[in-house]
C-alpha cells in the first residue's frame, strides 16, 4: 500500500496532480482545495495517499494532512460511497465543517455535492455520526446552515441544483451570512 509520497509536481490538470518521485510520475487525484494549493509546477510536496484497488484500475488519492485522509477513509466505508464521491464531498468544505455537519445531523449540507441526494446524505450522516462522536463546532461550521438556506433559495428562484452548488463553491469563504452568500451566488450566476 502506498501511504505517502514526496516529490515534485510535474504536471497538474483538473482534479489531479502528477507527482514526480525519483523519476516516476504518480497520477494522484486530489480535492479542489488541495488542487488549488498545489497548482504550482516544480513545487516540492508531500501527500498522504490512499490507494483504491479496483478490478480494472489502481487509483491514488492524495491529501495534505492525515485528518483529511482519515475522513476520506471513513466516507468510503459507507456503502454506496466510492472514492470519487468522497473526494467530491471533501471538495465542498474543509474537514472540520463537514464533520460538524455530520455530527449535527445536517444532511442537507451534503446534498451540495453533485450526485448526492437526500437519502444518500442521510445515510452518510447516520453511518458516520457514531464513528465521529461529539465534535466541537469550529469557525468553519458557521456557514453550514447559511449554505443550506442559500441552496434552497436558489432552487426556489428556478436554478438547477447543479448550478446552485457550483455557485456556492465559487463564493469566497469570507462572505458571511445567508443574505451575503445569496447575493454573491446570484452575482456569480448572472456573470455566466
């Protein structure tokens, strides 16, 4: 099992980085957050990895810290959640925010991920809540309810769920409050 790789970023494309480790290039799928922070070629990095073995592929998934990796492994332990879906979940917010949403039973927050409906989100919350235990809400948890409200407001204005989720991803993290986040989302949607 490949648990950690250190090397130079040789290439990057949407959703993955090519890490040159001693002349061997490893294609590693990463979250949107990790991708944005590692988008500089020739940068030296260390990634904690998970090797997903399937019948027709060996896929590496990379994370900047062990907490992300552990949460990723918890997510894929939920039946019906594969590595690509787990990466998508980790791309919507930092681990602390998602853990807080699960601990609070806020399944609506997880429906921001394309392909995750209410039933699957509830299943994730149900199966992970006991494994996570009580979590102290962090500063990243303040926007959970706001984002759920903004998503619902955009849907009621006639936007498709996928459009609304994409607009939420583009809102700067420092934008606080449901009203401010809704304005920013509408501005993003009108710019298209």
